[in-house]
C-alpha cells in the first residue's frame, strides 16, 4: 500500500502544481488548522460590506417580522453547515483541493471544466473586491489628509488609483508568503471586525439616548406580516443565504484539507455558520435599528452610517475594518479557488505563485476598469450564469463520493492524469458531463427565463439535486468505485 509520502511524491510527479505542489495532498504538519481557523473562514466570508448589507436588508425587505428573518438566517446557517460538512469531508480526509476532488466524478480532464468555471467567477469577483477594498483605504486617506475630489482617470482620482494599487500589492504580499500567512490574516481580521462592529453599536446606542433596543423591537414586530408572507419570506431568505454561500460551499475542500482533523472542521463550521450567523445578524440588526433612531431611516450600508457620524476617528477605524473584512472574504471566496482552478489547467507548469500572479493580473484589469468600463456595460447576467452552472457540480461530486464510492477514493489515481480509474479512458466521465448539462440548463434558465425567475432563490438547491440524481441514474453500475 502506498504511504502518504508516496502519494505526495506521485502528486508532484504527475503534476500537482509545479515547484510548490499547489494541488498536492496536504499531509502531516501541514494539516495545522484548528477549529478557530475554520471559524474565521466563515467569519470573513460573512463580514464583508456586501454581507452586512445583505443581512441588514433581510430585516426590512421581505415583508416579514424580524423574528422570522432571524429564524430563517439561523436555519440557513444550519443547512449550509450540513452541506459544507459534506463537501469538506473528502478534503479533510484525503488532503485534496476541490479541483482534484472533482476528478473522481468528472475525470482527470473533465474536472478542468468545473474548476475553470469556479475560477472564472472567482477571478472576476476577486478584481471587483480589490477595488472595493481600495475604497476603504481611500476613505482612510481622505479622512486623515482632508483631500477632496481631484481629476479623474478612468473613473478614479489619483488617491483612488494609489489606494487601488496598494491594496492590489497587499494581496500579492499575503499570498506570496503562503497559506500560513493567509490563515494568520484571517485569524486577525475576523475578531477585529467583530470588535469594531460592537464599537459601532455602542456609539449608536449613546447617540440614540438608549432608544436602540426599542427601535429593534419595532423591527422584530411587523404588524403587517401575515402567515402567507411569513412562510414565503422565510423560504426566500433561506434560499438567498444558501445561494450567497454557494461558491465557497462548493470548493470548501480547498480549506478543509488544512484542518487538523474532522472534529476541528465540524466544530469550526458549527461556530462559523449558525453561531456566527446569530451574532453577526444581531449586530447588524442593532446597528440598523440604531441608525434608524439617530438618522431617521433604516440604513443598510455601514459606510453610510460611518459617514453620517462625522467622526474622523470612527472613519479611520471603520476604513481599517472595511479593508480587513473585504480582503478577508477576497482571500476566502475568490483568491484560493482562482489559484487552484488556474493551476489545475496545467499542473506540471503552473505553481501556486504563478497562478496567484495570473489571478492578480486579471484583478488589476478587472478592478482597475470597474468604474469606467465594466460597470457601464453591466455583466451581472454573465457572472450569474456562470454561478448557476456550479450548482449541479456540487450535486454530482456529492453523489459520486457518498452514494457511489461510499467515501472511498484512491489518492494515487486522482493524481494519475494519464490513466487510472478516474481517467475514464479519455479523461472525461460522460455520465457526469450529461448530468452537468441537464442540471446547468435548469439553473441557467432561472437566470434568463422570466417565468422561472420565481425559482431563482431555490435554483441552486434544485440544480444540485437534479445534477446528482441524473448522475446516479447514468453512473450507477458503470463507474468503478
């Protein structure tokens, strides 16, 4: 039987990822992430500016009482926890990333398709998030120096461009140091953001003369809510939050492979999802309520709340917080899947650093031209379409791993790109390809076909189930387990 060291050597031989073996199995001392590191993956994923605005808006946008919205967020956290424990189990057990895990069901060549789709979505949002993180740094510079406006080039002022290039370079610095530095940054950023959010609640509490809780209670008690709106809103919120986490849920093995053991992964997911969701949602509610008392309206954008406080000190603290939060989610949701997906295209030649540089170059173009070109033409439909195609990928991988192979994989064959049980003769598993096409057709239709738009909130779950069901019907009895 091959030892774990043999597997690592085979991974390098068969192209696990250049000099630093990007896709090679994580083994031994490399599996160092405890529950706190896993918790901070989710803390950083939730605590972005968009994540805050999304959670805050749920309390006022779905026509439901606050208790219903709060319960839906908790249920969504529990469901995502279950789904992510399923998707992360193989990564934790075998030390393999998402593109390698996908080879078991898609084939050694076929796995490149879902890896490229995930990487494409991630690269796009990576560039956009670099831009958004740079706005936090620009806010800091404006607050400290008092500079306002200025001539623009491609939609950005000189301060904006300097901020963007600094943030872009900061990302490169972090990833160049390796996954150990990524873990360290996430461990710092997660608790720091919570500390500042609690500070913002305290400031609003003082400014509201103690009326913050009373306002929060009015948000929770919605006299216009009915049983019909409550049930419909509850389901919609759960579907929205699952869709929000769908991308990281798919490639969670990219992170779970660094977990010390299964217990660390599951405990980190428990603290990071339902428990983290409770705390973050409560803070978002209190902040929104406090803003409603102080400023007379429910504000769901935290940057706008900070601007209205007219405090230089708070602006500086908030700028650092928003910067840390945005960089954190960028590393979790975008950078790592981009790097692994790109490395998987040519494992023998593209290393972790090379893939990171490629990702960063795309980010420079996408983020730098965001305000002047991309936002003008609007490619949201394109990105949503790519995201929708990822739903059946999850269902196929899970059906293959749990139902077909009973959680048993051959690491050595996963890294054999020219033969082995996962090569399927030509590198493609036809059953997975057909199941992917069927599931993706449905998911994409919910983006573009008007009468299916009502299912958009549940499209990911239905697409995943459809992909898995079709795969099992075609692959059972034909695929060698």
